[in-house]
C-alpha cells in the first residue's frame, strides 16, 4: 500500500473508530483498533527492512561492460562499479556462480538492459529484487530498437533447442541510444544516492559533453553511408545503422571450427556482391578465416562491449576504436 492510499485508509479507520465508540459497537471498535495496529507495525517493519536492503557504501553492478563504463562515469569519485567476469565465455551462454548472485542481491543497484533486449538471459533465472534493477531500455524509444526474426533454431549448453530471435541487446552501440540509457541510469543513481546528487550531476554534464563529441564524430563520417557489410551475428546492427551502413548478418559466431557445407552454400548465394568485409565480435576460427580469404572477404574484429576488454579502456575510447576499424576497412586501408 503506497503512502497516499495508506493515509486515506487511516483516515477512514479513524472515523470508524469514533463512530463505533459513539454507538457502543465494541466488536467493530476492536477490529478497527487491530487494523490500526497492524498498519503501524507493517509500516515500521517495512521501514526497517528498507534500511537493511542497502549498504552504507554504495555497491553497484552492471551486467555489460558498456553499461559499467557509462555508470562509472556517473559515479566517478563515489564508488567503483563491478561487473560479471565472463572469463572468455560467450556471454549469452554464461551462467553466474552462486557468489556473484549473492553479490547482486547485496548490491544497491544492478544496471542492465532489461525486458526483451536482455544482454544476459541468465538474469531472468536469478532472484534479484526488482527495485534494485535499473532497466535502461525503459528510456529508449520504440523506434530505436532493432529486431532479428530469422535466427535459426539450435542447441548448445543446458538450454536445449532454442533460437536468438528478438530484440538485439547491444543498444549502446548507437551513441544516441547509449546517451538515453545513461540518462536513465543518472536518474536512478540520484534517486538512490541523494547524498551524492551534486557529484553525480557534475559527472553527468561531463558525460553529456563526451557524448556530444562522439555523436559529432559519427555525423562527420558521411563516406560510409550506403556501404554494405557482412557480420557474423546481428550484434553490430546498432553501430552500423548509426553510420548509415547496411549490414547483412549471419549466425556464425557460435560455430566452432569449420562451418557446415550448407552454411557456406547459403553464404555464397545470399551475400551482397558489393560486400567485401565481414565483422566479428572476435577473430573467426582459422578454418573460417581461410574460407573467407578464398572468397576475397576480409574480416575485422569489433568490440561489442558486453565483456570487459583485456586492455583497460572505457566506452568512448572503445567506440572510437570500433569507428576507426570500420572506416579503415571500408576505405581499403586495413591491411
């Protein structure tokens, strides 16, 4: 029961108490008194439990590196933001250990995409208080989402037969969308840590300036518009769309070693003739590299910023690096 409804209910109960006393309706009076006592106790318990669910030192966890980096920019000088250690595993297939689940349950806030654009499907299988989840897609326009509806059905790990159709999770690869996500994180941080509001607000202004610089850099690159590229998965569609680049995606990233002959046949019949570069979230297996070279297709590894990079970096420098790789490869400057 929220505060306003509780107040109204208390007023009604108080009026009933007075009416019962005047009319000597003792049984009804006892019921009213018990209701008042119960509401008071529940309010007291709720307040105490609310105090206990948060730590004195802010503890914030982000599910992807991109959201970790943006949240860290907002909490600079206040606390460190942590994230899962995917340990080289493909994040969609990773499942947290018990200790990390407990860390999330102890955290003040858990920053994630949420909803259908979930970058960590396992998050739906663990118990975390909904009040702690900061689901950043709540601040994304519906028209900004990108959907994949042609994912094949396959089986890997304990999940059994399934596909990865649905909203693409890597929304932060579009700088404008990432700015909207960061703004939502900002509001939740100020709400949760009002004692740090002034510092968070200062950090927010600095973050906005960085986004303006990055978006201006994207707007300057007009030579790439209309280009056609290939990708081993749909992850980079937000990035390519923000550059005006058309992306023909496949579902190769989860394959290990050589591709089946039928996959190469599909590739040969569906790839656009103008596309000569294929982008991956990591270097493709040697057998796939050889198959691409034999077709005069080069390959480039970009960072989707789900996992933490090996080298210490941040969202903005990683986006600039991705942009440089794309520009060089499509300008035939990448050797």
